[in-house]
C-alpha cells in the first residue's frame, strides 16, 4: 500500500508541475506575441500563397531581415522588409515582366514581399525544394552556397548548420528557423494566423 501511495503522490506532483508549466505558458504567450508580432499579414499571406511558401516562413524571414521595418536599409544596400539588394530586385522584376523597376520600389511592402518571396521560391526550386539551403543562399548568395555543397563543405541539412563556412549565414538560418518555430508555437491557429489575419482579432 505504501508503494501505491508513493506512486499516487508522485503522479499528483507530476500533474501539478505540468499544470503550472501550461499555466505559465498561457500567461507568457500574450507577452511573447507582442515581441513576435506579425505585421503586414495580408501582404505576407498573398505573397506566400502566390509562390507556394509557408506564410510563417516568410514572416520569419521578414522578422530576421528587417524587424518589419519597411524603410530598412542595410550597410550593404539591401532594402525594405525582406532586405532585397537592388540588383536582385531588378533581376526578379524582369522575371516577373514588370514594365519598370526602380530601387525605391523595394520600400513598398507589397512589391518588396513579392520580389523577396518570388526569389526565395526560386532558390528553393534551385536546391530541389530544400528550404534550409534556400535560406542559406538568400543570405550568402546562390553561387557561394552551390560551391559549398559541391566542395562538400556543408551537406545542406539543418542538423549540420555548424558546417556552414560563414558564421553570419549559420546564425541567419538558425534565427529564421527558430523564429518560424516560435510563430508556430505562439499562434493558436498556426499558419492560419497569417493566412486569415482577421481571425487573430
């Protein structure tokens, strides 16, 4: 009987601990949602749907690249929400048959998301659908990542991110993936939180 009593007590303690963890998570989520808010939900949802990407992935890229600052400009000259380089923007605009392109267009959220998401989809297609490699190429450049893979310096898996030669790129890919995981955890409706922004109200 003593054994059964001990087991019963241990079980109660375990369930109490689990309940406290769940309660803490429930109370903590609203604060984290402020820190990991998703802006431009309609534009992100539209661009992600147009090019077959998870909207929470696109949102994570935007969060890491610019913190949702549409006027962001990097020291290297990357512009807007997804920090698109003007030469990349001009190339993508030609692929999309836009009649004209000017770098200032990259400050427009809808245009920036269209170009950035199209380019990320292009990279994913180039690397056989491997989004981890596509993210590395988005940061370090397609040619450089192709060289790493060809020279077997990295095998393209998330589990081997530490093998990526560039520290900046290692950290970038890790941050995007972690941010996406955070978005999935934070929003009760998961990807629907971005696809159907009205439901978050």
